[in-house]
């Protein structure tokens, strides 16, 4: 049994520039999948290749065992929600949403029924005769969403759908997207550069860098067990200490830190990955340093401590235990919690 | 404060006077009762009446209208196709410059070039050769206006249409064309006014039996400026001004959306 959507050995170059490099990926039915990565990592190119708006140089895309690449964009059972929303400015909200159904040549009452139903789902039925220019950013985003899902695609592609919204509206829309995906029962593939967004919304994430998939995992897995230094650095706040493994410890800038069992050979270069919330402050510890500054985030405070490494160590601390800036802090952690990654 | 800085407005009024005095004199003298061109004897609209009864002027007016309408239609179609082609399929700055240059070509150079071309082709000069010539330089203006409009509209609109199941041709007529409609109207009105009072190119490329209105005026002026000419020029001026105002408003209103 093969996957719902399978991408095999996909490659795409723009002249000398490599956009996608021999990329393979499998996505399951009804999954909320996120393509995450820094700008220029190829995630948008991949999304546009799925939509049929971008040609590829090599590779295969199969949807339910059907070749997708041989179909032009207007024949694919896939719809894209554009980053700019791309609402037709001369058409009303209703006409925008009905556009795709009219192209299918469906009977008039079916078009009316389906369009109204989708508009009700995104709570825009009252605005159906408005022009897109009369809508707020969040409303435009919902029209774009309605226009794409009314076609009942097998896959809905979303290109940075929330990037144009302010923070408060964004978190509301994240919930809304999740609810819609659940109700509609459609596979969602979302492109974003915002790791928090991907973590909070997706079932699984593919983290991309320079045209390649670095790791595919659930948000929790990716946070807990990053496969490479790049993943550890990209996902969440992290301390990455570069050093060398000895027989029983980890040497960083002349200091010896305890480690749990590792498969990495003694003497090899490695990166110790330590989450800020895994570190505790106490009267004694593995390493000590002076508190340089603290950033208050409401529920928690992030401390920056200078332990003589090439970077300040970040430690999460609850508000009423924040030490005075300048005091010496002793840091300790459970060595089994820390991840050791090879630094090749 | 207003009175203190009032003298600063002097250059403004001076410039406006410089620009509009000749036109004001023209309109004023077109209502002169006497046929002496430089002395005012009293108000009259008799020269406007004489215009209508002159067969030469009426023929010229008819010819001009035919040329302006036909050239506008050709220019809008060609100019739009050119603009869409430049915007969507071609990233060459040189080609874009070549497409837009006829708009700023010296009329005389264009006129001589066209005349040479028609003569070499043994093409009989007449209204049709004027239409072709006018369409040529008007198309460049239409291209410039439509190109500007295409720059403003989101290029992903056509892709969105394709994504929603539309064909390329369908997307052009349903999405692209309506989005650039204000520019098409503005381009058409501009072409029409440009063709309406164009003299040099029409003079060179026209046949002897089909003079356009500017050519008729020119041949009348050779024997001195009559108040009739003033009246005619006033009408041409008002028509052009009206069309330009409509074109401007059309572009502005639609741009706010």
C-alpha cells in the first residue's frame, strides 16, 4: 500500500540556483502537514510544483497512485491558497468563491448551495456581496480559504497563509484552520517559515534547508530529538555547545560536562543540545556563570548566563525565582535529557 | 500668515497666465461679431453657425472621426496584446524600450518614414494609410498605460484562476481583461484625442481627396486667421479637454479599489 501523496526524487534548478534537490516525501491522507524552513529553502517551490504552477526538472509526484506532474494546474485535484490571497478584485466575495465551481460547469443551484455553505463555514455569508477591497485582512484570508476548499480538493496547499495577519488574529486563524481541516477532511499542506506556527498547527513537519528535507517528524519528536544541529537550532530556543567527546564527559572551552551514554565515539567533535527549560539553577552545578540579562515573557523569564563559552547560556526560570543581574548562577541538568549530535 | 506669503503665489499665477492666455484669447475671439481678426466689436455666435454650413469643414470632421475611431480600435487591441506580452513573457528591457519608443518619436521622422514606406509599397494614400499611421503611434501610448496597470495588479491572479480550473484563455478574458479595463478605457480615450488633432503625420500620409480636420484648418489658415477658425479650434480644444478629463477620472476612481 503506497502513501496518499508521494514525492520521489524531485529536483528543480533555476539556472545555477538549486531550489529542490532530489527530494522525497510521503504525506498521509487527512494529514495536516507543514513544510518549514528559512526563506529560500525551496518550500514554496515545492508547494507550487504540487499545484502545477512550477515545472520540475526530475522526479515524480503521485497522488493516490496517479501521476500528478502530467496534469496541468487547472486539472489537478489540488488547490492553492496564495500568500497574497490573489482575490479577484473586480468580483464580489460570492463570485470569488463560486469561480472554481463555475469553471467545473456545475448546475446553478449546486453552485449556489455549495458556495453559500462554505461562506457560512467561514462566517462570511453576510459579506457575500462585498468587494474584496472592503474586507479586513482576516476576512480576505477567509475568502481565499473558502475559494480553495469549495472545490473539495484532495489536497489544500497553503502558502504562508497567516503571514499578513497581526499576531492576535493569527492565533485565532490557526485554530480556525485546524477546525476547518478537521471538518472538511482534506489533507492540508502548509508552507511557513515560522517554527512556532508549524509546531502549534501541524500533525507532522518537514524541516527543509537548501532544497533538502532535513527531518520529518511530529512537532514533539522534532523538539525533543532533533536529528541535526540545524534542526536543533531552528526549532525552539536552544543552547548548542560545540565540543569534544572524551571517555566519560564532554569538553567545551576547557570545561568538562557530564554526559549520558552516547553512540558517538570518544574523541569525536559533537554538539551538546540543551533546552533552556531543562537547566535548573541551584547552589551547586556542573557549570557556573554570571547572569547578564533576563527577558520577561509573562509566564516565564529567559535568563542569559555567561559561563565562559562562545555563547551565553539560555535558561528558563519562573518569575519569582529570577536572580538579580550580576549574581553567579550554578547550572545543572539531567545528562540523559541533553542530546548529543555529531558535528561533522 | 496668508497675506504675508501671498506674494509667493505670484509665480504660480504668472505661469498659469502664460499657459492659458493664448487659449483664453482664442475662445474669447471666437465669439467676436466682426470678421476682423484682432478687433472686438461685439458678442456673437455666428461663427459657430458658419462652421456647420461649411461642407469642407464637415467633410474634414467626418474624415477625422473615421480615422480617430478606427485608429483607436486598432491601437487598443495591438497595444494591449503588446503590453500583456511584455509583462508576462518577456523580461528584456531593450524590447520594452523598443515597444514604447514610437510614443516619443519626433512626429516628423515618423511621418517621413511612413510616407517612404507607403510609397515603396506602392500603397495608395488615403484615409486607410492615415489610420494605419495613427494606430502605430497610438498603440505605443496604449502599451505604456496598460503596461503600467499590469505592473500594479497581482500577477498571481491568473495563476489563481488556473488553480481554480480555468484555462489560460478563460483566465485572460475573465480575470486579466477586467482588471486592466480602466487602463484600456484611458488608453482608448488618449488615442482618440491624439488622433483627433494630429497634423504632421496625417499631412504626410494622407491622400489629396480625404483631408482630416487639422489639414482643413491648415489650408484655411494659409489665407489668414478667420473667426471661423477660432470657433473651430475652440470646439476641438473642448472636445480634447473633455476626453482627457474623463480618462483621468476613470483611471483614478478605479485605482482606489
